[in-house]
């Protein structure tokens, strides 16, 4: 949950500004109505990710941002999650959203950020970890993630079979030109 954004979810709970079922298309926002979209551990729950991404593109203003955090393909708890249709590698979003690809003939976004995180960006989003572990996790995450992002291919091919990484972060700026 972000304090600097309008938070939506499929169910109502504290901190949610509006309940919207994103599985129902089109979404309730007009074309070019939204300045930015944070998608944090949501996209992997959708079987038709192309449709989800096209809705993001439709409602974003030209120059608006899309920021995605999703589970990395080495994270066993994400691979084994019944509600996950996909996990992602370091280049998944850049290769499919910022370059011509089989999914989109023309790029939808210009990539401005991509990285691997050993731990989740929000270290204890659910509040289940003992407080003393948080600084330890942050320190280990800084070391491992710093290394991984200097050599992402090496990390995914050699390190990840031994050390799981939790998430992929990607952010892009919408390119105005229609995608298809």
C-alpha cells in the first residue's frame, strides 16, 4: 500500500481507496486519465497479461509511468503459489514492453528502471517478521541486490540456482504511439 497513491484492490480493507475488479475489462478509467500506475505483485495473478498491460497503456497519459514489481523466476514460493500464472526474469518487461516483440509489434514504453531484488522492496509489507530481522534483511538485500544488478545475466544463470531472488522491478514511461 502506498501513501502517495490512490490504492485499489479487489477486496475492501484498511488503506484501500476503491474496490475494483481488474479482471473486468475495460477498466473504469478513461483513455489517458491516469498519470502513473504502480503494479506491485499483481500482474502474475492475471492469466491474460497482454490484456492487463494494454489496459495500463490505454489509461496512462502520454509520458505517464508504469512501475511493475513481480516475483522473480527463482523464487520457489512464487513458483509454487496457486494464484500465480507467471514469474519473471530480469529482462522480461524490458524485452516485451520496450522493444518490438511477439507480444507487441511496437514498444509501449521506454524503460527507465529495471532491477533484481533479493528480498521484497517492502521488507515486511504484511508485518510478520520479527523487528530485529528487518535491518539484517535490508543489509543482506543491499549486498546481494547490488551484486545482482551489476551482472544480472550471471546472477540468473549461476547464482539464482543457489540463492533465490524475490522480485523483479521494472519501470517505463509510456510512448504515445499506439502499440499495435
